[in-house]
C-alpha cells in the first residue's frame, strides 16, 4: 500500500493536531497510525477507514483480525527497528 492512499483521503490532521505525538515523545512511547487503502469495490471502503465494522472479515475486532495481526507483526519487529536505528 502506498502511504499516500490513506493520506490523500484522511489527511494527517489526527496525527498532527491531537497532541498524541508530543505526549508519546514526553513519555518515551511510540504512536502508530495505521492506514488503509480506499476502495470503490469489494471490500467497499471509499474513505480508507480502519476496519471498525467488519469489512475485512468477522474477526475484525479480535486478535484474529487481519489488521490486528498486521499491527501485531509491526510491534514484534519494533525492538529490531529501534535497535538498528540507534546504531
């Protein structure tokens, strides 16, 4: 997915205007802003929304959901990413 797909639809106002980035920096935390491609065909998602209503499958809101699994994999790889960035 191109990061521009969701940014073109949603923009960056949530990430830049909520104060979460500053709060996270002050508390030595990471904030993740998952983005999804917009689609006009199945699965219909014209606004590039994170799955909160079940368009990916019935597991959208639990640990077996496709998007949750993707975020879990990112989290598992964070220690390696952070370690490599500090070298």
